[in-house]
């Protein structure tokens, strides 16, 4: 069983920055592909960014160079640095982990990000 706990959400003004963190317990970090998803009210959950066990990254097009995903396998953490935030980035952000051997996946409880003046 893997337990994911997110932190770092909050209220920020447009143009501001936030750093989300996810701590994973109960697993060997290097066995998992990690990702951040988000879900805005009334919208489907969508991937924001993902990072594989070797550090390779992919981003959704809407990121446009504003966000950076990173991981520390020794600490079992994955972070999402978000810059130049806009109101359209307002959503609940979820940490996601998928075992790269058997595709079993896990979700965190989510952390709210609100971008508003």
C-alpha cells in the first residue's frame, strides 16, 4: 500500500508562485512513475506533469514552461514548482503514483490551489 500526502496549496495572486510537495510512504520510490494532476470545478481531472523514475519529465501543453516537476527518490518526494500562476490554474491538485511494473496506481487526497486577486 502506498500513501501519498500533498502540501503547499493555498491562495495566491495572479502572477505568483506556489510549490506543491508530495510525500510517499510505504514504497520504494524508484519503482514508481509520479505525476501531478488537477481538477477544477465542473471539469475533468487532467494531468499537469509527470516524472519517471529516471527523472524524465513531460508536461501538459497548458503549462507553457511555467511549472517544474522534480523528485527526490531518497526522500520519497515529488514537487511541483508553479510560477506565473493565472486564475485558470485554480483547481485541486493531486499527487499520483503508478508502479511501473504492475501499473497499480495511487492518489493523494489533493491540495487546493486558488489564484485570485
